[in-house]
C-alpha cells in the first residue's frame, strides 16, 4: 500500500466528503487528512477498521499469554481440564 497517493488536505475532505466515503469502501485503503501541511487524521472504511480492531484484540491476547508464560503463571492443560470437569460435576 502506497500511502503517498492517499494523502489529501482537509479542504479536499470538506469539498468531496461523499466521494471520499464511496472511494474508501471500494479501495479499502486508508486516507490521510492533512491540516496546515501536517498529517492530522486517518480515515478508513468500516470493514477495514473492524478487521484492525479484531487483529489488535488478538495481539493483546497473545501478548497477555506470553507475559503469563514468562511469569510462570501457566498450568498444564490436563490439570485445567480436570478441574473444570470436577467443577461441572458439583453443579
């Protein structure tokens, strides 16, 4: 993805909002909005945004798991399954 072709000033956004929204949905590439020559915002279609959020959530889960492994806060799967089965029987 070449971001240099996806940079527009805020004045372009104001004048072409409907076209930009339509294009974002078709191209699936983010659009960088500048103000006074500096990047200030990024726009993207909703599906790409949702996919990004899901990816970030999975990465957070992986990082948490890695931290728990490093801190030796893990148990063998067999022990956990045994405990869960016992708990289910007592209910």
